[in-house]
C-alpha cells in the first residue's frame, strides 16, 4: 500500500508546521486542503506558508486558480488525486494539510454527482434570497442538512441553492448521498489521517494573535491591491472568512478594532464547525496540542510509524 498522510483539524492548530516537520524528515511534499488557499493573491488572510519558509519542500494546489474562477470540490478531488499519484511516482510521501473537510471528503470518499439543474426551482430560491436575504436560504439548509449548513458560507448563494436543489429533488440531504460515492484515489493508497485539536481557551488566544498578525502583515493593503488590480468584490474568496469582514471594514461598515474582534469571533465559530465535521470522519486519530510543538510532532510520527505509514 502507498501511504497518504492527512493533517486535519480546526484553524490555527498548527497543521502547516506539523506537515512541514513530517515532510522534512520523510522526504515528503505538501498538498493543500484549504478552499481559499487555492486562489492566487489571497495570501495573508489564508495564512499561506511563505515560499521562503517552506524549507524547499514542494507545495501543491496553492495558487492554482484565479480569484474569479469557480474552484469546486470536484476539481480539487481530481487535482489532489493526480498530485498524490505524481508524488508517489517520484518516490516521495504525499502529505495533505488543511481544514476544509468537504475537500478531504471529496478526495477520500468521492462526490455525489447529483441531479440535473432545475431552472424553476433555482429561480424560486433566488427570489427568496432577493426578497428575504441569502441568510434565509442558509437557515433553511441548516434545518434540513446541518452538515452542509456548517460547511457552506452564509452568503454563498450558488452553493446554498445547489444543496437545497439536491434535497428538494431527491428527498435526501446532499451529505446523505456520500454513501454511494467512490474516491478518485487509487485502491492501493492507504490514508493515515491525523486530527489536531486544542482546548477552546488556548485556541481563542492563538486566533486572536493570528488576526493581529494578519493586520500587521498588511491584510488591508493586500485587499486594496487586489481590488485595484481589477479583482471584483464579488469574487468568491472575498466572501470567505477574514476577507469578508476586512472588506466590510474598508467600506466603512465598522472600524478596524471592531473588525479584528469580529474576525476572531467568527474564527472561533468556524473552528467549532470544523471540529464537529472532522469528528464524523472515520479512522481519524486525534492529538491534543498545537502542531508547532516538538512533542506533538514526535507523538504523531510515532503513531504513523507504528501503523507502517512512515
């Protein structure tokens, strides 16, 4: 069997540091599993590891899409599976790192193709969003499919409509269809999934520090530059966590101090949703403490070696 190591879990738990430590010691390469880091130009708010801090280790599926692209989980699954095959062919160890649970599930379990588009239903749902707000669709989805409600952003109109469309056409939530899907990974790939978690107070402190660091590293200037270069405010990555609140700050919705506090709060909520999602993933071994700590890294490496994955 050919190993694929997956480092998963909530935001700010040190997944990148752990992935780099394993890659450096075991001739590995990193495959990004974050849905915003795929977009070019969105660097600070996604906490991409700077090139000069990657220790010469190759990183895949970072900066592979233009901001206006519609980068889907299906595309991620295809490209990640191809990256795994390429890394194996060169005799190296693929290490998947990130916190987008839906991307991980698409790669390891496959995606439900779903029914065809229903123009009439989409039109009706679009009218609901226009008259009562996109959040109404999100609340509706959260009642019938809590898992999709947790992973889809509250204002991601396209994905909200698609998830509701699948439910109304099939009578089952989108996530319920995964039992019938097939992973694009070859059958000889063995996934060793590691989850990182931390006590809520510790994570809250790390998140607050990270938000401050993002602003001090030039987050607002990065956004101004993207807008000045012609990236529309409607581009999908602008709707994601950090960027959505920061662009609102630029428009005068709130001041910077309030924006920092709001981003930290929303990050804490997002981390809880991520933890709930990954707890439902089978065969995931949890480790407590940040992946930046040497003792955590050593414990993970011992576990993976005991399973014959390293």
